[in-house]
C-alpha cells in the first residue's frame, strides 16, 4: 500500500505531506481546488514524463516522494532484489523520489539509488495502478487479463506445472537445435575438407617439389639470355686454334705475357721475389680460369631451350599458386597442408545417436506439456464463464444496462499454456461485443474495469488502485452501488478515489479534502468525523449548507456499516 506522499513546489502546491491508510481513501474538493494536481504529482513519482512546467513558479525544482509498504508484494520485492535496490534496513519498505529542475532535467531514485525512468516504471507497475478516464490502464493488456482470470479460477499448482513442463520442453528443444547446428556444421566441414583433399590429391604435390620446379622454371625462362652471356664469356676465355690467324683470347694473351716475363727473368738471371710471386699467382689464376672455362662449357652444353617444358612448368606453378592463395598458405607449404587435411578427414566422425535421443526426449516433453496445457485450458474456460457472469452483474448494477463481459479465447502457445484471452464487452445490446480498450465512454470503461477488479480481487492481491472520478456519469442509487463496490474492493486492495459523489465519499475509510488557500495554493487535509459531515453536506447542497444536508450527511456516514455486505 501507499503509506506517504510528499510534494514540494509542484504546480500550485508549495508543500504537501499526506499519510494514507489501508482500505478506501476518498479525495474530494471543489472544482479547481487541485485534485488533478495531486494525481499529477503521484504520476511523476511513478515515472510519467515531466518538463519545466511542473515546477512551481519561482522555485528551482520540484520534488515528489512516495513511500510504499511492499511486505506482501512478492513481484516488487523480486524486482528490487534483482536490481540490488532493496532497502537492507527495512526490506518491506520502498521509497521513490523524483526531482525535476526548473530547466526540465529529471532524476529518479529508488531507495536512495539513482535509476532510469524505465526502471522506475517497471517497478511501479507492481505497486500502483492509476485509472484516469483517458489514460492507458494495465487492465487493457491481454496478459494482465489472463492473469486476473487465472488468479480468479485456476489452481496455482496447475499453472506451475504447465510453466515447468513448457520450460523443460523448450530447454530440450533448444539443446536439440544447438546439437543439430553443430552436426550440420560438422557435416559441412567434413564436406569442405573432402573437397579440398580431392583438389590436393589431384595436384599431387610432393614435399620440396615446388622449390625444384621453381628453380627449373627460372632456368628455362632465361635459357636464351644465359646462352648468349655464356657464349660471350667463353669467347673471352677460349684458347682458340693456335693455327688460326684470329685474334688470341685473353687467356692466351696473359699466358704469352707471363711466358715472356719468365724468359726475360731467365736471361737476366734477375730473379726478383716479388715478380716471381706475382707470376705464380697469375699462373694459378689462369689455371682456375681454364677450369671455369671447362665447367661453363659443360653447363652451356646442357642448356637447351625447351618451350614446351617451360609452358608445362608455368601451368603447374600457376595451379600451385592458385591453390596456395585459396588456402592462404605459401606454395611450399601446400604439401604439408595436404597431409594435415588428410589426417583430419580420416579422424572426422559424426555420431548422431545423441541427436536422436534428444529428439525423442523433446517429443515426449512436448506431449507432456500439451497434456497439462489442455487440462489448464479446460479449467480456464470453466472459470471464464463464472468470472464473466459475475462481472456482467456488477456492470449492470453500476448503471450499464444490458452490460456484458465476454472472455474470448485464442490459440497462443507459451509458458502459460495454449491460450490468450481478450475481454470483450457489450455496453449497448444493439451493438456487438468489442474489446475493452475500444469502449467509447471513459466513464463506462472505468466502471467496467472496476467491476472486473472487484471480482478478481476476491482471489488475488492487486496493487494500490487510484481512481480518478470513477463516478462520472452516474448518480443516486448507482453512486451508492459504486461506493459499496469500492469499499468491497478495498478489503483486499488499497483504493484511492477522487470523487464528486457524496454517496461514494461517505463510504471511505479515510477522507481527504483538497482546497485552495488564501494565496491560491492547493492544500490537502485528512478530515475528522465533524469535518467530514461538513464536507459531505457541501457536496450534497453546495455552498448553502443547511441542517437537512448535515443530517443527510450524518445518515450517509451511519450507513457505511452495511457497505461491507456483498452485493
């Protein structure tokens, strides 16, 4: 329940502190006194959008705080625990605070910790439900409608059984799907490796072969240039034909000069050590050059251009390079890759026995779920008949002549079973049933929602319910019935009701009045019994309060004891 609301500098409110009690709290006041301001401030602390217009003129900020008792609100406590926002000193308490600056900046707090507006709104859906005539109501949501029906007439054990069987089925289904993906990926990998091995088998590249091919190719590719260069070099080194008149080679020239030096040295008997050493070195060089000449000749003899062989090598090198790029390895490593892929292919195996077992388990769990879900479906449809009949009776008592509630079922497989429901209503027998969200009259929608909430509250705990002028469009006896319904609902749920109907106001457990001060600020006060009589008399007779209106007000209050009886 909502325990306390504190408002600072909001619109026409300077300071406001309200203590709320359990049961039905009625809020009254003259038109324009600020009852809507109270609901607006409450909306802010629950996460509604705000801007700088919310701030009282001349103030730097607006601050709204609310304290809730959540001792028995398992949903709210679970949210706080999960978000690590629980008040450790008093876990059954929840403090909300909203601050809006004059510049329009907004901050939100839960138990003193800064939170996002999304978190604030998510929490507040389990704390309070505001029914304004033209606002969205949680009751319009199909999942909420199903919750109310289940809480009214379905055993919680059966609901848990359906939820658990669905979870087990979906878990096995997920594991089977994951295994199937792995098996398919393994098969795809196996197929890819097999194809790659076939390609490399066809290539039949031996270790070290690429290097040999590359050397041979380079030699053949430069054969013509090598022949020309070698011929020129051999021409310089060739000793030639001694009988020929052609110019002698360099070797011949060097040899003859060395012989001449030796002759001069012999004749002159002048053996110089340096000259002798130089001559010997030249002779050694001549010997090496002659050997080089011989080797170059042999190489030249074996160097024969072969265009056909060159073309063959070029094609093989191109094939090797293409596969190396494809596999993203260097050409000389393709042979090693081939061996590795052959080994992986040989060791690859796919065991589908686990998949078959999971598929059988999934089928069995699906059948189990469908079995308990069909049982739940039958229980729901039976409960829907009683629920809709009771709500329809309340609708008619609230002045909606011929009003009916019809719960429509549709197929929707989920953890909640096989059903989705939608509340369809008839407000005029001339027209077919329509979804609750499409009922044209805001007053009718509020009264229909109230009838639904009252019936559902017999079996479930609803959050604090705030009703903004639920009595619009009704009066007299219907107002009295409405007030009795609210009082009945307040036996299970805290209800705050802004009302203009004295019959409704007289049935409240707590009576708050909103008024304007001399400075035109809005204020709120809790009335004692005497003050309450005066306020009800004002509501009955206007500004001119008479003895009769006071007596009628006292009579309305004295009749509240009978309001706890069921309709």
